[in-house]
C-alpha cells in the first residue's frame, strides 16, 4: 500500500485504522513514512499508535528510522513509538540494547522500564547499559532498574560488592539502588561512602545559584537547631548545598502515586547565608493542610501567612517566596515581629488584591500583574512575530522609561537572600557569606515513612 492510501486510512475512521493494523508487516514501511513526515497533515500520534499496535513487525524498521532519521523531530517520533510497541516477548528488544545508535539503545531501555516488575527477568541483560558511553543511555538504564523495583536490588547489590565490576557500572548500580529506595536498597557501606564524600565536598564547597521552582522560607537566624524545631524537623543529615537543593527539586517535582509522602517527607535547611537561614520545603503538617483542603489555592496563603507570622514572632523576621519554572507564578510573604506586613501572589493580585501596602523592596519595579504599556503600544505587530514584537517592546519600554517587572527573587535579594544568585558576585566582588553546614531533615511524615527514593547530586 502506498503512502497516499495509508494517509487516507490514517485520517479516516477507526475501522480504517484497524484494517491497517490487521495487515501488519505489509504496511509498516508506508505508515512509518507518514510518521516521520513533518509536512504530513496526519497527526503524528495516529501512525505512531498504529505501529505500536502492529507490534514486533515494526520493531526493526522503527529502530532503523531512529538511527537514520533526517531530522530530530523524525527521530523523536520514531523513538517514541519504538519504546512503546505492543510486543508479547520483551526479549525482542534485547538485541537493540547493543545497537550502535544511542537513541535506539535508550528507547529499547524505555521498553523495559515501562514493563516495570515484569522486566525483572532481564536484569542481567540490562546491567551493561549502566556503563554505556552515552550519559543519556546510562540515565535510561537507571530508570529501567527503578521501574523494575526491588526485584533488581539483589543483582545491583552484587555489582556493588564485586571488585571486578567496572567503575562506571558500579556507580550506575549505586544510583539505581538510590532510585529504587526502600529498606535494604543501600548498604551501610554505601551510606558511609556517601557521607565521606559529603564531608570532603563540604570542605571546599562554594555557593551555586539554585534552580528555583517551588517555595522556600527565609528566617533571620543563625540558630539552626531552633529553626529545625520551629518547623517540626528531626534527624538532620549534613549535606552539601547541591545535595539539599537537589532533594528539594526532586521532591517538589515528584508525582509518584506509589509514595503519597514523597513531597512532604523532608526539608532542606541551608547553612547561614548572609545571616539568614533558608528552608526549602515545609513541615508535613502545613503540607497536608494544603493538600487536603477543598481549595488548595485558597489554603496556601492562609497557611503561609500563619507560618510567617509565627516565625517572625520567634526570630524577628521571616519571609516566604514562591517561583515556578513552568509558568509566570511568583509570590512573596513578608512578616516582622509577629505580623504579616506584605503578601503578594501574581496569580491572585488582579482579582483578589493583596495584603499590606507596597513594600520598599518592590520600589522601582512593576508588580507582575501590572501592565505598564499604554493601549495600542503593539498595534500592527503580530504576537507570533517574536523578533518584531521583542523589538517594539524594547523600543516602547525605553521611550516611556517603563520599569522592569519584579518577581520573588528581586524582593528576596533586597530583604534577605536570593538563592537564585548565591554564586553570583556582587558589584563589589563579594559573594554570599556562608556559615555552618546545611542539613536534610525529616518532617513528621519522613520520620514515619523514611527518606523518599531518588539519587541526589553531591
């Protein structure tokens, strides 16, 4: 069947697509051609779905399409289908683990990852991928072992204990064990090695800019024990700043349905930074109050204001900041002497207003919900013409002296510490002053359920 007929069938009814699937191997080449054609009017997910249902006859053609793709988009589409074929015998993917093209190896590993515990019989075949020369493939191998879960732990532990294991595979096995987590995954020896490496890294660590997505508190205090107590935290474990913020980012972005306490089990408490202690995360009590509320968006500011007021009553000043890496959300709450003096949320400000008068830290900026451009400023410029729109934006902004728009980090930099600029030298060449050592500490949920699974950066 030629491409035109296949395109018509793919664009047609479910019955027409089912007929293609029944023809199996004889239509694979034509369906694959439509899949990889970016100019085709057919939504690429349709031929991908047909190939997935055809199954094993499409396996090698898809692998070749990935390896010889004319564009990154064609490779992405073919790779997506390759890792999701409906193949009865997973052993069909084993030869692809040795394919010369890294993307083929990676997508083959995804097929094992998606089978989860059912792929436990292939653990020995997957081990070499932990030492693959390509980091993308090594990461996918770790995720494949994570998908298999506890069934992979004995083999991974043996790799860690065997002196002849290649260093890269031994390291990958450790990362996979950390991702699987749970009792018995990491040995006492592995934990001792990690703690020793942490102590070494702490001797020479310099602050680095933190990737900010989620929310954090800033408390004016150099008493780490008091801060831990205020948040109901325990079992503090000294860590580098990289490890602590890695844990915060991992937990914040986790949607692991198997572990409902993944996001509320631990908190990173920083060393003292220019006289302030930063707390990345929240107490499990506050987290659950927000998560269990009928309206989480309504509950968040209530919980935040109460917490900031309590902290400022104890420590003199306390701030809360929020940022998102996925959209324009930004927020801050500033409290002094037991009272909230300012609370602003970019997504609520236009509709609901905000608490307290403008703060001096916001001076010279537009607030995120404010539009400083006059009506008609972009008349005649298409929003889709990004280059022209950016040029007009800059022209009008300069001509009318329109201020920059502030976000949480601008306010944080003026009132306490901006964690997104810890590694940036100031105008006088100064860097953030660091005193003490940060810790990962467990919330009440963490003390009950343990640390979340996951490999962290040291």
